[in-house]
């Protein structure tokens, strides 16, 4: 009860509640939050510290630009939050750099959970899907085509919601792309089964929380 009260107290400020609404759908850097809410840097820093002290948010450093950090909601705080409803897109397109692991797993997970269609793509697609991603999917009853990777420009279309599951992809996409960002650590550098399982678990938890937020397509 004490922890929940701290969360509600932290969210009692309109700006902090707006930050939570942004992060309910995806991760964001402090600069992106400031731009969305038209708040100065010092005020964003203050609000983020209050939320962090209350256990509402966590931070991670970008795998692309190490000077940059991303803020995310902590799963245990989500029970005290109500995610804002979003209109269902035509399709959800998950994107990472190589389209060889995270985006492939995310699209497979989404397709198993939601009636909204899903696809995956890469900004610089690899020739094949990573074998450990294929095996991870198989362990969880999902199928990945090991020979099928795609470039984002060949997949994305009007009406799609792009979800970048990679810091590199998020930071390289043009500003006019309708997208969310999930800062999921890349399992490929570690190359271990545990790293791929961690990425799978992160994506599965995010998708289970997020897909009900989208309205069912008519």
C-alpha cells in the first residue's frame, strides 16, 4: 500500500501523469519527452527524478548513442496506471537493425496475441534470421522463417504503426514515421541462449501489456 501510494503521489502532477501516458506505450529519451510536452530540460529532469524515486520509471543507456538514455515504465508500477486507449492501426510493423532477432520475435509474439496484423523489418536487414532467434521461437511454440528478412522501406505502408525494438533503428528513423520505441537489449552480441530468452521475455511482457490498449479493428 505504501509503494502504491508513492506512485499515485508521484503521478499527482499533470506533467508527470502525461509522462506516464507517453511511457505506457513505449520508451522515450528525456529530450523526446520534453519535445512532446514542450517542457524545458530542467523541468523534465525534475519530474523524471520524482518518478524514479517513486519506482515508476527506470533508465537504460542507448546501445547506439551511449550519451543518450531511455526511460521506461517499471512493470510493477503499471498496476497503478491505466494506459491511454489508441486507435488500432492497419498493421503493426516491428523494426530493428538487422531484422534477424528482436523484430522477428516481436512480430511472431504479436501475431499470436492480437487480431491486428503484424510484420517485421530491418533498417539494414541481414541475409538470414539468427539461428538462436529461430530456436528461441520454436521453444515457445512459434515459427520463424530463417530465410525471410525484409527492409523497412519495402514493408512499411500508410496506416502502419512502427514499433522500433532497437535503439539503433529508433534513432535512425525519420521524424515523420509514426512509431513507438521499445528499448530491448540486443541478444546477438552476447550470443547466448539466455540473452535470447531475456529478449523474448521482455518482448512478450511488453506485448501482453500493450496489445489490449489498441482498439480492435472494425
